[in-house]
C-alpha cells in the first residue's frame, strides 16, 4: 500500500459544464463548490474570469463562502500570439479574479501550434514561459495544463517535452499532462508517463494528469498516473465533461484511497451522499450502475448471493459500502428468499425481529404481485409502503376519494396539456383541487400536491426526476397491462415507486400516491 498524498483537482464547474444537458446557475456553482469542499478536494476550478458574467459573479460570490479544504482556482489560457502577457485581457482577468491559484492551458501538440495558434513552435514555447512567469510575478500559484500532451508526444516527443520544460522554466508549480482527445489506451499512457518521469525525475511531484474518457479509460489512466508517481489528478463529479466526459471523481478517489492507500480527500464517507446531491443540483440523473455511488453498486438480487453476503459480505462485495457512506441493498423479487425479506424489512423497521412478522406471507405476497406485473427491485419505497400496510404500521396520511383527468389535448404547437381534479380527505377534512399540467400525469401530480400541501407543507420538497412506462403484454395491444415506475427526490435522497394497471393513468397515480406517502413517512415521525 502506498503512503503518499494525491492532490485532487476538480474541474466540474468549468469542464463539467461542457457536458451535454448541463447549465449551471451561479447558485448551482456555489452549491457544487461547497459540496466539493465538504468532500475534501484540494482544488476547485471555478471557470474562466473575464469570459462571461456568470463566472465573474461566481468568483465574487465564492469569496463569501468559508471553504475549509479547497483552494478556488481561476482558469484561463496562455497569452495570444503577438501579445505580451501584461496586455492580454483574459490573462489579466486571472490576476484580478482574487484567487491565490490559477490554471492556464497551452499547446503541446505541433498540430495545434501550427494550425490553431498559427504561430511558430519557438513562439509557442515563449508564450508558455512568459505567461507562467507573468502570473508568478503577480504572486499566483500556477498550474499549467499541457493540452493534448499525449497526442503531441506521439507526434513529436522532443517538442512536447519542451513545452513542459518551458512551463517549469517560467516557474510553474504544477504541470498537468492532458489527454485531451481521450484516445490513448492504458499501456501506451503508462509508457509515456514512465519516459517523461525518467527524463525529469526532479519534477516528479509537480506533475498532474487530466484525462478524457472517449475510450472509456479515463479512470484507469488516472490511477496509472498516480501509481507511477504523479501527484495531481484532475477529475469531475460523475465524470461530467465534453463529449464522453472526464475521469470520474466518485470512481477515481475511492480506488486511489481505499485500494491503493493514497490520501486523497478528507471525507470519503461523504461520497455516496455527495453523488446524489450533485446529480440533483445539475439535474442530471446518476447512472444506477456507476461504480461505488450508483444505487446498484452494492445491490444484491439473487437469493444465493444475498445469503452469502449476509454470512460474509466480502463474498460478493469488493469494499465495505459504509466506507463511502453507501449501504447494502437487497432487491426483492421472486428469486429472493425469506432471509432477504427479513433483512430488507429490518432496514426501515429495525425494532422488529423475524419473529414479529410472517416473512413467508410477505414473500408470497411479493410473488403474487410480481405475477400481476409489479417489480420491487427498483421500487424500494413501494415495497416499504406495502409491508407497512400488511403489518398495520402504515399511517393513513390521506384517503383518496376520487381523481379525474377532465380534459386532454394538444395546443396549436403540438404541446400536450391536461387538467386534473383530485379529491382527498385528511383527518376527516376534505380537499378538492384542480391543476393544469403537461399531460395527464403531470396534471394529477400537481393537483395532488396542491391538495396535500395545505396539510403537509413538506410535500413542496419533493419533485419527480424520472418516469418510466413498460407494456407488460404486447399481445393485448391497447388493453395491455402497464407498469409505471416513478423516481422522486427531496434533494437529499432518491426513491422509486411502482404502479400496475391496464389503465396507464391509474398505474401512474398509484405510483404517485406511494411516492407522497413515502415522503411523509420520511419527513414526519
């Protein structure tokens, strides 16, 4: 096991914003920065000062945050050809951003030097050295990103190395070798790292890597670099980034810290919760099969696997889920045994023992419902509601008297619109509300929220994040039974509910009511 510190440099607030479907507000960026600081990363890259008002506002606002672990780093580029550093507006914006640390990128691939910068190789080397030197004289810690270093190294090894040397000659504190196109495979990546460190052994602790995931090897290459002696690893939350993304913090960090023994972050046990929060802030759904932090990472379905894990968790788990703040999850289905049912129920009713309820009865109920089309492996919340009802411990938060979708059509732009009416009774008091929505399910959800919100203001914390419909018997055509799975969140956790019916509206509404009841179970004791 290694005994060395790896500097985790996160670039979610800039590089992650280049991910398709992501657009942060300034408030989002502040929240993500605080989340990263809570994880305990060393550097948080905030964006490009001087390039847009949003990033400028971020740098002003983040000064008000009392960050405990991370340095905020301003990002930019070397000065433009033909312009001295002190006359380059964006480079000067880095100086004025108010951060102690700055990061600039420069060209290491002759193809970019000649075709993109349109300058000579010698001028590019001067640009790199002079830009770094300018920022050092301004009192900044300087990180130089050697863009396209690996492609540049393969094209002209000598020149690529010269760009690194130019940055160090200018006084760079760190030089980050960027695998910008994401096409270099691990064996080749490892060889280049070995050759460079052998050529510059005195700079070993000042190197970093920034790896893209276009070949699916960003995490592997980042781990290789750390094992070879590189000190700084650049990552993003959830691997967000341009094209196929970057090295994923949530995979890189636990691999390095738990498996390789490096010191990376102070609060690794916060990773699981942080992944859920980050996805909520960015409004990007977290892949359930993401290593370590996906909900399936420590999920077990087969009865034999569940039995083995209960006897010795190492039999089917590579780490203890608690080490990153996760928990083991048993997915219940017709292939699960009674022991799995007992263990699952004890998660939300820990005061009970196997003698307090009939596990066989509940297991038979699961099989019966699955025969009807239900599936509980991805609907833990509905399973909990079902069990509480069977055991008589589910509080009746509300009684649904009736619901109705009163119209459903498309406007002149082809947009689906609907209106719904919901009638509920809470502690003997009736409430009838109506709402409009984008389609019948959205209208019903809004109407139910409005009705319950009068009695339970906690309802406002919940929002739907996913809605899936599956036709279970295509032979019946439009009369087929459908399964609806709804995923909801309160900003802290995510849960799923299921409904089944030949009527898609009824299936959806059953899943919706389960979701609301689960939230109320969670929020009101």
